[in-house]
C-alpha cells in the first residue's frame, strides 16, 4: 500500500512539473487551440512515460515490457533537458524584463526553441551513450616505483549498469575492447547491474571472457545492493572474476610486489552490516615488501580512509562524470571528485566517468570511458 501511495505521489509531482512546462511554453508558441491540445496530450504522455522509466528495472516482463522501458527512459532523458531549459528560459525572460529589454518575438522564438534544443541534446546524448566507450589512457606517477612495475597496466571499467537498455551485445563489445588492450589486470569497480540475477544473468555472461594475466577483479557498487548483492557476488564469481570484499591479493613482477585490494561499496553497511566498507581491513596482513598498493573502491569518497590505510592509488567510479547537464553540478555535493586524476594527501584517486550509463540512454558533456591506468615512476 505504501509503495502504491508513493507511486501516485510521484506521478502527481511529475504531472505538476509537466504542467509548469506547458503553461510556460505552449501559450507563448502561438500555435492555436489545436496546438495547445496536442501539446497538453504529449506532456501528459511524457509524465506517464517518465514514471515508467523510473521503475524500468523492475517492470514485470511481458511481450512489450522492453519497448515500454525504452520509451520511458528516453522520455526521462528528454524531460530532464526540457525542464532545465524551460527554467533557464524563465530566468532569461526575468533578466530581460528587469533590464527593460526583450519582446514578444524573443518570447515566442525561445518557447519554440526550448523543445527543439532539448530534442537535439537528447539525440546527441543518445549517440554518445550507445557507442562503445573510448579508451582513456592515464599515467599515474608512483614514488619509488620498482623498474619491474614500470608500465604495469590495469584496465578499469565501471558503472556499466546492465539493465533495461544495456544488454548482452553492449557488454560484449566492451569486453572485446578491454581484452584488446592486453592489460596486466582488469578492474570492474561496481554498479555492474540494475536488476536481479534472474533477469540479467544472460546479459552479464560476456564478463566470463575478460582475460588478464594477473586476474580480473570486481568490487560492489551501490546498485548491486539495490539489485541483490549476495546473489550478484555469487554470479560474478561464477563468471570467473575475483570479488574483493575488504581484502587484497599480491602480484609480483621480477621480485617486485604489488597489492590489488578492494572494498565493498561505501554505503554497503546500510544494506548489510557485515559488508561495511573498510580500507584498513583490505590492507591488513600485506607483506612488508609491497611496493605499490592499489585500492578498488566504487565511490571516490572512500579516498580519505584509503589514504589513512596507506594506499598509493584508488580506482573509483560512481559519478558518471555527471552523465549530462545539469547533474554534473550536483555530484560535488556528495563526492570529492567528479572525474579524472586527483590527489588526497599521498593518495592518487582516479574517478572514471563510467563505461555505460544509468537510466536514460543519454550522455552529454561526460563521455563514457574504458580506462587504461599505467604506473610510471614519479
């Protein structure tokens, strides 16, 4: 009953937001009564589709559920830009009014331009999201790096979000590109899925093809906990990946030792207290001759604790680089870094923009990436 009420409340909020867009744009377009009626119908349909998009990973499977999910998620992406651009237009109109400038021509043309620009941004974002992620090469300088570890390469993929619109072919193309890099190790830094093992096991199967001489490693993200973490941990292990849950492995090159450690998601304890994220525990018991300590941690905000635990490099994701405007502006409210290579005391932190996308198939100003991280001497 509570879930039903929250669903109705959300639909009411969406209806009000769409009504705001309609009131601010439709009369100004000067499209006449038929245009007003058509616009109202389209906005009402959008409100319903966006509501469907928000629950797409849990839609009951029917003959048309996949197509309905696609429609809902595309509507989410378009509505996001439409709403933001409508707000920005109102700000511009207010500024013009205060300055005593502007006029009916700008009012009409801007009202027509808002949905056209939203459509263009959504189309470009769709192309960016659906292409196979490009390879981003990053060199991380490590003080005192042994010569045997110079050039040691880790391929990182993150935030793929296999689910309603990301399926087996999409993941298969990512795996092929990662294997072609021939890294020493592969790291999957969380948010692999949006949905249950029962729904998505067929579509995550390509992970079994990932291959690197020092192994393929996985750490949980927050979306694994939304989707049944225990089941996904077991499934990822079945596919041949080593799941690192506050633990580490040691790899050696010519007598030089390197630690690859992994922690559970920063918020894991909220779902399972036994999964509480702990960088110190992940490093416990390491040999004294370890030259480089690398931590896989889904969220960048694990970095201060990782620095305290003595790690040299943390590989993270979670942020998607903001995925598309204006959400990139809100990431810093929760995370210390949005994307790229940053520093926390003696710790390097690399934050991937993600290899897939969450929700709407849309990336604008935040391209997806497969990261090839190489260690180099400082």
